[in-house]
C-alpha cells in the first residue's frame, strides 16, 4: 500500500493558521480583561469621590466653639476702665485706676459697662472652679481652662452656672450686675485673665490662641 506524501506547503500553512487562531484568541481575551479592569477602576474612583469628605473645610464650616471669644456679645458694651499696664504712658495709666473709698487701685482686668444688662459668657472651654459673692465686686465666677489659664468674671447680677459645671466657649454663665467701684452703672462686668498666676490684659488675650497659653 502506497503512503501519500503531503505536499511541502501544507504543514507550514497549518502552523500559520493555528498560530493565527491563537493570536486572535489571546488578543480578544486581553481586550476583554482590559475593559473589565478599566470598568472596575472607574467604579472605585467614583465611589471614593462620592463618599470622601474633604479634609479642608470651608471657612463657614469651622467650629467657632473652640475659639477664644469676648465675655459678651452685645455691641452696646464698652470699656469703662482699661487694664493697668506698667508699660503704658502716664495718661493711660491714670485712666486705668479704679477709685474706691478715697483710694486709687490699679485695675487688674477690664471693667465693662453698658446702658442695659447684658449676657456674660465664657471666653473658652473650661470648668467652673469657684462661685462666690464679694461685698465690693458682687457675684464672682471663676473658670479654669487648663493648668495655666483661668478667667474670673466679677459683678454678675445673676449667675447661671454652678461649681464643677463644664462650659464651652460662648456659653452664658451669668448676667451683668453692679459693684461699688467708681460709682459705676448697674450693668457692669469686671473681667480678669490669669496666666501662670499673673494677669494679662483681656484686650490682648482675645487675640491669642489657646496654643499660646498652654
């Protein structure tokens, strides 16, 4: 029986066809995988964009409760007696003296007053560490903010906190009242700031940060 011999061009043609089919199959599979990866990647990015909150907040979103504020909000409140500073000129020092029983005293805080009563608020987060009554200065509230910083609010006509209460910046702690200094109006607040046991000018204190006073 005679064996048939394949012609020389048959095997190379078969090889080329097989290689072509493999190449097409691999290309098709690769494109399919690439499209899937691209789809999944886009899906992940969209999810992050939808669920991620920006780290930087708008200025309107910043919580002001942790900032130092003045001990009042009423625009009718003015300075009656300023803080006595040894570095000030003589004229300003004279205007910072408080007169009581024929004696001039150096004002260790700022004496505020207004035509009408006004709310008195805590200037920063803290704990009420003392509530007392003084014969000359009226009702007094002391708030400790950290180990180095405390503020004292004198001449309150009404007190709205108790000892050991925790307060936040801006919380109302009382209402303005009167004292026996300099024949002041009935609506007064004598405010003092103590840092490391020494007084600070409250008007300077408002421009500081708590980080500066740790």
